[in-house]
C-alpha cells in the first residue's frame, strides 16, 4: 500500500513538473494560455504586468487561486482527492518559481502545440492515477453536483473566458493560438485518461461477491451482477455492471487488481444515464444508514 501511494505522489509531482515546463518553456513567452486555473493565473499575471506594472509570477497566482478551492474541495469533494490536488499545485508552484522562463522557439504554433502536448501529458498522468491538478477539477465537480450539468461544461466556460480575454486584451491571434493549445491539451488527456464525466465498467469475474464487498467499502455505487458463461471454456462466471465517475476509475482498477487480477474489465464511455445516479457518496451513506 505504501509503494502504491508513493508511486501515486511521484507521478503527481512529475505531472506538476511537466505543467511547469509547458508554461515556462513554451506558453508564457508566446502569450499562449494554458487551460483551467493555470491559464487563468498566466493571463492575470500578464494583465498585471502589462497594464498595471505589477509583477506577480504565474506560480504564485496559481497557488493563491487554489487556496479557496482547496477549502471547498476538502468539505465538498473528499479529503483524499483534495490532498493530492494540494500536492500537485504546491509542486507546480515550486517548479514554476525554480525553472527559468525561456523561449525555445519564436514560432507561436510550435509553442502552442508542444506546450499543449506537455501540459496534456502532465494533467493526464495525474488524472490516470486518480489525482487532480486542482483548480477547475474541484470547482467543476462541486458545480456539477449542485447544477446537475456535465463537468465538461464548466471547463468549457472557463477556457472560453480565457480565450476571449486573450483576444480582447492582446492580439486576436493570441486567442486562436490559445485555442490550438487547449485542443492539443484536451486531445492528449483523452489519449492518456478519459475526460468523460461518467464511464461504465463491465467486469467478468469469478469473485463477484468479494469484488462487490471491496468496491462498496471504497466507493458508494450501485452494482448489477449478471450470470455469465465463457463461450470457449464453458465456465460459469458473473458480470458486474456499474457506472462510476472518471475520478473513481483509478480506485476501481486498484480494487480489481487486488481482489481478482484474472478479471476481465471493459470500460466504455457513458453518454447519458436515466434514473437515479448518486453524485454524492456521502449522501448515499446517510440514506443507507436510515
């Protein structure tokens, strides 16, 4: 267990380093903006420096923006998830302060593409291990629960504001190059880790009862268990069918590996669901206890 968590923290720190490299080596000098709170911090830093003569680094602003979000996430999302988000932002701030701001190329398109790719790898690796890069991930999860709208809607809104301000305050081309960087970042994240809000897992296993118990100890999700039979082996098994959020995917994968490493799992995108889907595990636990 210790090595699993140590690996998780190491990957989160490495992801933070990649995000910092993306900003300091490619995006900042090119006036191309990243996605989420990193892009917001970068934009505000540019505005303060260019229009008010106030020099505040992107790293410091990123940390300041995330402080109220961490408090919100601690009480509304979950302590474990928030702790990894804090680690991610703290190290991103540290790397942004330690690494020099360089211009490796004068070609804005190259800066947008390579900056987007590196940032996407950093964010995708963190999400793949069930962690968060902080900022908009936490805000979007809370708003999604309150408004019952997809998480992606809030990412789109924030990034839309960044693009519009970049085009209005600077050159319109900056907005177009920012769109390229955001598209590349999102595409890379898709390749590494799903960005869909909900996914469906279908698990073929011989240990359905043990898996069901282990899953319910970690997360609060409804599970349907169906009888299944291998076409070749003719062996009787069970198929477990459950819908989870993308943030729970790492935990589910870890549970399956611990309980039944021989299980076959198919994870697919869930476009929409009808009926009752618990958005807040804590509420479910309270209802179950009644």
